[in-house]
């Protein structure tokens, strides 16, 4: 049986492997500062909503060089499709540094063959060392799930977030609307981490001694800063229970968004 998640031991065990991620967080802060220096109200406007004029579906192939670079990607990132959260830009990565999968509200489901195929390929073929699940505050998908609005086909996709919300006895006691929404965003990241670590290929990689860690981040549209949620796992003796509300509430008492 897998052991329950203990933030202190998990962070300690992953500290060495996670060291290279500090450069991503530092680059993110530098990027945020440079954007604000050019346009002070950039993140204020960004947090107000998205109105993209283009939907890009597919992948850019820039010749053999980028394909060769992708074979040495260090990171696999699962994130939201939101146009305001461009993965490579916010951490100043070059093409080939990150293997990226995005969907609405960064939901990871075992029955989603697209998502599972991306993660399996990243783990077994590209041999990435880090998988990052990155949500973002102000997520429209999470907000739609909370407000229980109907948007058509996407309603089926958001049912998993709705189920997570309705199944949490702790969330029902939170009265502050912003805190409630931010916690749902973070819990959704935790749920996706849990689902990923339970896949057969992730467990197999760990059992075979492959260097592989998974981490939870949340991007703040209001500041352009990536927040480390201290959800870090690097072996099959650790697991993320579906809900870590106490850990996340504890963080909020010391971290102000």
C-alpha cells in the first residue's frame, strides 16, 4: 500500500532533484518584472479575462533541429489551455526545453487517451526528469465548475471538478469567495498529480529506478508569478491523496497571493 503524502518528507526527498526547477521560478520572476517595467497594468488587464482572436490547433515543426532538441527535454508540463498562460514564455524557456500538453482547466483523466499518450511518451521515450502540473488562479474552467453554469459540451469535461467540489466537506466551510476559488484551483492540480502518479507507466518508471519527479505549480494572472505548491513526489512510496485541503490551507496562512 502506498504511503500518504507528508509535505515535509516529500520536500526533503525531492530537494536535490528539484534544484533545477529553481531556475525556472527565478526566470519567471525576472520575466514578470520585465513585463511590468514595460507595461505596469499588463497583469491587471490579464486577470480581467481573455479575448483571443485565434485558435491554434497543432504543432509547429521547424525542421529537424527542433525535433532533435525535443528528445532531450527535461520537463513535461501539463497546463491549462488559457491564452494568458504561455508556458515557455513565463519561464523563458527555449524551444526543445519543455514538452507541453494543455487542456481546459489542466484536468488529467485516465480515460483521456490524448493526455495519457503525451505523459507516457514523455516518461518512457523522452525520459523527462520532471513533470509539472500547472494550474492558474482565475481559471475560467474552474470558475464555471464552481458556478455550475452550462456551456455545452465542455460541461462533461468539468464534471470531474464539480465532483471534487461536491465531495469536499472542507470546502463547504470556506466563506471567502476568492479563497474558495483559489483552493479549488490548487486542489484540481493535486487531483491531476494524484491521477498521474497512479498510472502504470509512472509507477513502472519509479519501480525501475528512473529519475522522475512530479511537481505542482500555480500561475497567478494578477502578478505573473508562478507559485510552488510544495507538492513534490519522486518515488512510488509516495502518493497524493485526492484532497490535500489542510496542506493548502496551511500554505495560505503563510503565503499571500
